[in-house]
């Protein structure tokens, strides 16, 4: 747990213990109050019982003594008072005639000096005794009175034992309740600390999580001391982590993250902070560093720490990381700015290639802003129909005939045709490629249908798909719908995908491609030879064509290795029953050599640049019997003529 969260936790605990103490005090006061109320109630009920007793006794003696009073018989009067002596609380008794003469009396002799005075009639309570005076009547005439005085000692004795019991019971109950509260408080504080832990620690790597990272960065910036150097923030992103997750499963992914975390931790000083701030994102906070190369060196050390392979079960796995670096206060004046700039630097590092580190520079902000404005413009372009398609012919090398076209998107932005290389990466990053891709699909299908309706020769239409489009579950349905709405046979459509696009989520990609292939669509691997190194996917995916990447064709005639590469790809394609088409054919020599190497088809500036639909139409509108030869080839006499003999 971090120091700050510990402080907060202990602060929370003292607060709860204070609240508990207050509750206990209030509870005890309530119990005490209730006990006192019960004792008071008991006192009044004992008092009224005693009074009832006395008055009943007075009445009984009075009734028995009426004739005695009438006859002024002192002896009989004394006899009627005699039974009172057996009552322990009775202190005094008197029988008086109507004239006030005491006919008989009884005195236990223990009445103290503060005797309760006799009332005129009725009763009077004193501190130590109660006095009762009842008139005695005979034949509706008062013939005398009886006076009784009883001590309250017995009442007080009973009250005392009642109070003792009540207080004992209350105290026991209170004690038990207190015990429960203390136990509960312990359980609650244990749960609280557990929650605190979970709120700040990432369970997969046991590193501080994003929440804790924010606090620590704020803390580091808060105690920044110019005399001791700057605060550096490194944001680390694992380059190919998604591949591990997708191919080996999430459990292995988590295991790998744990191992990566351990390597990072062992390569950092004790007081550097490393946190996991997202799926495959880590952050390192370095305090008191100079803005020289030392932070960069640490970043490089972390990249190097991943160089050795990780073993996951039986497999060994290589993983690399890209790092963005920013400093406080040189690059930003708060934590948010620091994070933003480290992120921009990370983006720049990724763009340079994997496994690199980049330090924030203000020029990067301009680039980032450019991206943001590009995104806005792309959205507008989609709404206002600024996209268009050009079509590049694909040629059968043997005959020079155009057999298909590839649809290539262009953006007519403020009078300039923007290359897809400029905006497709941004569209992919922002997800805009999904609606843009849908537009391409429906426009290319519609164009194929228009050509078909005009009776032009049957061509295949190649359409590029990007990785991001494969993330959508309904890609196959979308493509089927686009072809269906245009009324174009799926066999005429070829979908171009790159190796990396499908490797990124293999299981789902296989499903999508299989569904499309079952429906009749063709599939080509674009830029073949530049992507993923494993070729086992060639068996799993329903593929019809390999498009040999331009990089192998460019130096084909000069570089023996490139020629060997192309020959190998062509041989492999043939062995797997696939076609091979060479991209970027620019010269006659390349064309001829490709033909000799047995490559089936070609596409490139030699034959034709990508053209607007109307120009493709002019090209194709030759009499149907004539083979439509690519325009570039007619200017290269002899090339198609080489074809028949050399193509196998
Ligand atoms: P790609 O699919 O490999 O397309 C071939 C690219 O090579 C095209 O660039 C084409 O104009 C260019 N090219 C063809 N022949 C030659 C040649 O002889 N020499 C040279 N130097 N280049 C040649 P473009 O049109 O700029 O497209 C670039 C990339 O943008 C495409 O590469 C493709 O990955 C992507 N792209 C284009 N249209 C779309 C689209 O509709 N959707 C998606 N997702 N990506 C597209
Ligand atoms: Mg392509
Ligand atoms: Mg390509």
C-alpha cells in the first residue's frame, strides 16, 4: 500500500474509532437513563403498594374499633391495636376519640426525630416514614380516628435490591454489546484495509494501479524541488501483447503481464515507481532526475529488460515495448500535461517502429494536433462525400490482358487528392475506417455493377479491408449486403487483407473469411512477405491469391535475393493452389523477369496507374472480341508477345 493511502487508511480508521466511541457513550447513557426510569417507576409502585396496605389496615382496625370508641373502652382499644406490633415497618399507631383524646396507642419506639407530621386526614410521606390518618365512622357519624405511622426502611431496602439488579443486568447487556461492537469494528477495519488495498493495487501484477499512479504522480510533482532535478514520466506500451492474448488466451496474457512487471521492477531503483495503468500499459515515475540522457537510459534499460524470451507453459514468447517520456516542469506544468505529452511521445515512438523510446518534443504536439484536425476533416469528408475511388488495372502477365482492377480510395480535400497513406492510418486509429470502409465497399460494388450494365468485359474488383474492420462481428454480413444491394456476384469481388489484419484476432477472422469464402468471395493477402512470420495461417484461411509486396519487385532485376524471394513465393503459391500477383511493376525488365519466374499476374505503373472510373471505362470499351491490353504495355512493344511461351 502506498504511503499516502496508508495515511488515508489510518485517518479513516481513527474516524471510525471515534464514531464508535461516541456511539458507545450514547448507548451507555441511554441504558443508564432507562435503568433510572425503571428504578423511579419501581419506587412509586412500592410506595403506592405500601400506602394501600396501611390504609386497608387502618380501615380494618377502624371498623373493628367503632364500638370501642363509642364506649370509651381503652382496654379493648389497646387490644385492637395489638396485632400491629407484628408488622415490622409499623412505628406508631393511635386510636383517638372524636374529641381528640388518645384512647390507645402503640409505639415501637424507633421513630426518629424527623417524624413525618400527622396530616389532618389522608396521608403524608416524609423522608423516612409515611403517616396515615383515617376517620372512624359509626352510623354516618365520625366517632374517632386511627393514626398509623410506618417506616420506609423496608421500601428503601427493596428499592435498593431492585436498583442493584437492574443496573447489573444493564451493565452486563452493555458489556456484551460493547464486546460485539469491538469485534465488529475489527472486522470492519480489516475489510476497510482490504478494500483500500484492492482500490490501489492491480491484482494481475501486484503493482499500483492507475488510481494509485495518479496519486503518486501528483505527489511527485507536488514535492518537486528544482535543486534536486526533475520528475520524469515514462509511459510504456507492450507492442505485440494483443497477439499473446488472442493466440494463447487471457490467462497466459495475465501471466506474461506479471512477468513483465517483475522484470521492470528488478531494473528500477527502490524509490522509482512502476504502475500498471491499463491493459498492456505501464508507467514509471522517476524523481530527482536530470533532463539529460539518464531517463532515456533508464527507458532503454527497460526495453532491454524484455529482450530475453518469456516462457509461457511450453512456449517461448518474445515481447517488446515502446516508451514515451516527458519531464516536469520542462515539458508540462501539471500532471495532466505530463501524461498527455508522454503519450504523444509514445505515439511517436510507436510510429518509428517497435521497441523504441522517444522523448517528448514540442514539435510532436503539432503532429498530434495535425492528427486531431485530420480526424475532424475525415468526419466531414465522409458526410460531404469527398472520397472517391480510383481503379488500378491488374494484368495477366502472359497475355497483357486486364483481368481485374483494385479499388483505391482517394480524398478530394480542398482541391488536392490526398493519398490513402496519409489518412488511412488516422482513420484506422480513430475507428473512422469502419464507416469509410463501408462506403468503399458499396461504391466499388456499385461501380462494378455499372460496368456490367454497360456490357464491359467482366473484371474482378479487388477491395482493401483494414484490420480494424475485422473487429466488427458483422463484417461478413456488411460485405454480403453491399454486393447484394449492387446486384453483383460475390465471385467478382476480391477482398484484400494484410497478414497483420487477420493475425490480430485469428479465430474471429477465420470465421469471417470462411463465411465470405463460402458465399463465393475471393480473398487475397496484400503486401505478402512483409507481415507476420508464421505461415501456418495460409493453411487455415480460405485464400485465393498472394499479392507479392512491391518491396520485392522494386529491386527484382538488381538484387538476386529479391528474385529468389519472388521465385519462392510463386512456387509456394503454386504448391498451395493459389495465384500470385506482383505489386508495383514499373519497368519492362521487371515484367519480363516476373513472367520468367512464373508469376501469374502483375499490377503497377508500367501497365497503368490507378485511374478514375471514366478512364477505366474508356480503356475497356474496346470491341468485346479484342483482348483489352493494359495501356502501358502497348508502349512497350513485345512484352505481351513474350507471354505465351514463358508462362507456365
Ligand atoms: P495497397 O493495397 O498495397 O495498394 C497498392 C498501392 O501501391 C497503391 O497506393 C498504388 O497506387 C500503389 N502502386 C501501384 N502500382 C505501383 C507502382 O508501380 N509503383 C509504386 N510506387 N506504387 C504503385 P495507394 O493508392 O496510395 O494506396 C496505398 C495503400 O492504402 C494501399 O496499399 C492500401 O493499403 C491502402 N488503401 C487504399 N485504398 C484503401 C481502401 O479503400 N481501404 C483500405 N482499408 N485501405 C486502402
Ligand atoms: Mg491492396
Ligand atoms: Mg499492397
